């Protein structure tokens, strides 16, 4: 690798790392405070008793607790350990980066002159439907088939039983600790999460930076796929997967892809925040490998197919 290429890689790596690190830090801090201050089963009690309704409500929580995809994974891991049903946790994890006011505003701003309201509403609706669809499927699956074995063991140790909507078997009493000790415990828990998640995030960033500086430049083959009804959304979803853009800024990239159709851009804006290179490594801290692979393929097919259908339905030929 030439010195110029090394410099480009270093700049790309650091720019992506510094963009995502604050969100990782924010997410792990929230995770640490949830670990110490949130009593087991609290989130579960706020959701509807009906499993399907609970999943649908979870898909809207991003409007109240807006986080990007970098920050949501450690938060979900902690909430699931505290008693949040896995189906609701996955729904929120997938929906929150898209179904939140920050992403909506950035999408509306980026697509000025290109039907901003249509793109913004379509992105939020499609993101919500895909996340809820995954959640409804997971309601029929056992927790141990979805989550990493270590995480399931931690949940069972903390006293939750897998009976649909899990019921706490023993109570946690963080209030018995002095306030200062609880605060220290929260920061220690956040530090452990930050180190574990940060390692996976850094690996994903390195792969993304390598693609951006070594592969993407001069990739004229992308332009050749722009007019193909099926290949165009597939190409942009793969591009979103590799570029690993933040959901709060990816719309500004999508808006510049003039040669691609409206539906292909919608697929890019929906699939990327749910599945990209850095997220794969973050998901590995929570989910089993086979489930991540199935989720990636399922979301790819569903996001691409629905984007094409929405385009044909909403955009006149």
C-alpha cells in the first residue's frame, strides 16, 4: 500500500471511528445506568400484555428514545437482561435508527426538491413494518435460539424464566447500595460494555475504511446497474451495507445518487441502518451467528422487494 493510500485509509478510519464513538459511548453509558438503576421487569410492565401489540409499540419507541444504530445495541442487550422480551428488544433495535425524529428531519432536509415528504414518510413506514415483522417472527422462537448462549446464561442467572413474557423469579435490589457505590457500579458496567462493543465496532470501521479508500473509488460498475429494476436496489443495499453510514446522515449520500431510482434509494435508506458491516460485529455481542445471517438475508429480500413495490405504487410511471 502506497503512502498516499495509507494516509487515505487512516483518515477514513479515524473519521468513521470518531463519528461513531460518541454514540457507542452514549449507548454504553445508558446501558450501565440501566444495569444498576433499572429494576428487573420494569420495561416489560410498560408494554401491552398482548405480544403482538407489545412488538408494535416497541417499533415506535424510537420516536421517544431516539438513538442511532451504533448506540442501540448495548442498550438492547442490557434491557433484554432486565426482562424486556427478545421480540420487543429486536424490534426496537431495528426500528429506532430509522423511526426517530432526528433521522426523519435529516431525510426531509436531504431530499429537498426530490419529494422530501414522500421519501421521509416512506422510509419511516417501511422501517417500522420491517422491524415489526422481525419482532412478530421472533415471538414464535425460543430465546436460546436467537441470543448468544452467554447472554442467555446471564439472563437466567439474574432470575428470568423463558415463558413468553418472562416473569422475574427474584428481585434485584440496587437501592440497598449507597448512592455513590451505585454510581461507580454504573460507570464500571458502562466501561465493560464500551470495551467489548468498541472492539467489534473498530473491526467493522477498519473494513469500511478499507472499502471506501481501496475499492469504492472508480467503481463504475455501480452506474451500470442503476437502470435495472432489481439490480439497482440490490446494489445500493450492498453499498449501504459496506459503507456503514450513520442513519442520521445517510440520506445526504442517497440524495446525490441521481442515476438510481427512487425505490433503490429507499432500499438503501432502509436496509443500511438495520444491517451493515459495523453492525454485524455489534450484533455478534448479542445474537447468534446463524440468526444474524438469516436476518441479513431476510431484510435484504424484504427491503428490496417492498421498496420496488412502494415505488410502483406511489411514483407514477
